[in-house]
């Protein structure tokens, strides 16, 4: 995981420079704000991270933390909205925030693709599944005939595990089950062998057997194509299964970022502690009730001052001078590229985790 100061100005790479050195995908101080009649919604407020090809990063957090808005910013889906965006998003050395709309359309579905959260909404009900995938292929390969594109579509449907793809290619989305629609969305996303795949809640509303099949499919396809994957989910079990790194978001900011081992076994942010203690475990008998994170996520119009998590944090008394309420903590390296946004001193955080949090996991 490469680290970069979020305040460093974004500059275009020099001709001939190694533009992939900092990561195939690199976000630098990305902000996405939405003006509304009630105030400015700070959906994403200064997010930075890097991702290499063949690697998977899991972005987790409660609803409203900025996860999906981040993925939409990478794809440039806020350009026609009222959103105010800033920062830099480099994909293979190319700044997606400054490229033309035409270039961005060429990159979408070709070099980067997204599996949307609700395939029934993402797929058009009036067109067959095959027609929609064929269109995505021919947009980027105009010299390919409809017959060749349909044959590729049939091959893709078969590769993602849809039975009898020659028949299914001519069926409509409502004729597919939930798991099969999700597989069709994966086939559509992979139609042009993208090097970046964004999966927004890819296993939501699927039973556990289908979830496991979808995750196995994504893992196999990543190994085949070497794609970088962003996995956005509420399910920490999915992250543990798929990701190499975990980015925890709260109130539009990253509050913890590290490897799966660091975030799951030595977490240092009280919000992460809350997420972990509220997660059911199947490897042990639980005799007590789960510990949910108290309170509700903050309004992104009126984000709490200081540490946005302080109104819900049970460890505020560990910080002197009421700094949790008045001072915004920086995202600092806690060792081994493990980034944490918290005012509690690192030795005390580790002590609290070992004595208070870990016994409850």
C-alpha cells in the first residue's frame, strides 16, 4: 500500500515517466460535495488511496459514509450533476478528473467497469440481457459484427456460470433469478476485459450459497485478467474473504486503512472496533448479545466538529482537553502502513483493544 500526502498537488505525469509506480489507481485528496437547499453535503471529504493491479481493496462503513459516491467519482458519474468535485484520480497515470467527456466514455466499460448494487435496476427491462451486453461490447469495438459480439456474449454468460447461455442470451432480466442477474452484470462488466473493476455491494440480497459462488467467480476472473478490484460492502465477512486491504470510511473520510490482518486483528480506531464487535461470529459460541455501534451515522450536511465519530465514541474520556470535539484528527501512519484517524495515543489504543475490545470479539 503506497502512502501519499493528500495535500500534495496533483500533477500530470511527464512524458515517458513511470506512471504506475504509485499504483495503478491513485486517488489524491478527492472531494465530492453536493449543494442542496439545506446546505452542502460533504459526501466524500478528502479521500486518498492507491491500488495496484491484481489487488483488491475493500471499502466498508455504514450507509451514508461515502462509499458509493467514491466509486461514482472514479467513473466520472458526477459530471452532469450539481456535485462539486476536486482532487485527482489517476488511472494508469491518466487523471480522470481532467480528461474530456469523450475520453471518459471510452474508458468506462473498457478500462474500468462497475458491478452495480441492484442488477434489476441496472439492467434495462425492455431489452434482453444479451442485447445489453452486445451493445457494451460494440460501443468499444465498432468493427466487431453483431454476430461476433453475440457469440462473445454467449461465451461470457457461460464463463460466469449461467446455464444454457445460448438460450439465456435472448431472455429478459425479469426471467433471471437474483443470482443469475448478478452474474449477468459481472459478464457485462467483464465484456471488454477491464483492468479496474468496482463492485458495489455485489452480494446484497443473495443467499449465502450464491454469495460464495459470486465471490469465487470474481476471484477466479481477477486471477485470469489481473484486474484491480474495489469491493464496496457492509459485509465484513465478504471483505475478509476477498480483500488485500481494507479502507474504513466514516462521515465522508477514511478513518482506518490497512491490510486485512491489521484491520481485523489489530484495529486501532474505535469506529472499527464498533463494526467488529457488532459482527456475528460462526467460529465460537456467543453467550452475550452483540455490541452495536451506539447512535446513528452523522448528517453529511452537519458533520460533527472535531472527530466526526466523537458523539458515538465510548472512549472520548481518553483524550485530554476535549480535543475529540474540537480538533479534526489527521490520518496518521500507526506503523507498517497502517493508517488511523484518532486522537487516542497509539500505546493507549493498543492497550484498550487488548483489554476491552478483543475479549468481546
